[in-house]
C-alpha cells in the first residue's frame, strides 16, 4: 500500500494511524502517517524540533523547524 504525500487538513480530527505536524515558517498543518516516526529522515526532523522548541509547542501540535518546501521534499522521500 502506497503512503500518500503529507496533506493539509482543515479539520481538527486526525484519522487513526496519522498525526498532525506544523512546518516552522508558515505553520501550515499536515497530517502524516505514524509510520514516518520510524524513518531516519523524519527522526532527523524530530531532532531539529527538539533542539529548537524543546517540548514546548504553542500550537498544540508538533512543530518542525523548516520551511514548507523542505518539509514536503523530505516527507516525499519517505514514500
């Protein structure tokens, strides 16, 4: 089964098997598969998030400190 690219979801509800993240600049919300958490590329993004924001995410969701183009590029490589 193919994994879809990250998608922007306006609804607050996140489907089972997915979680919400925000990019660092535009704070655009993406809903991505939980399976990304095991991927080294995504773990690198999580490390950057921890360094910059520690565990404080004022939006209530995980914020990744990169621009939208980089985020989409990295996550598209995880497919």
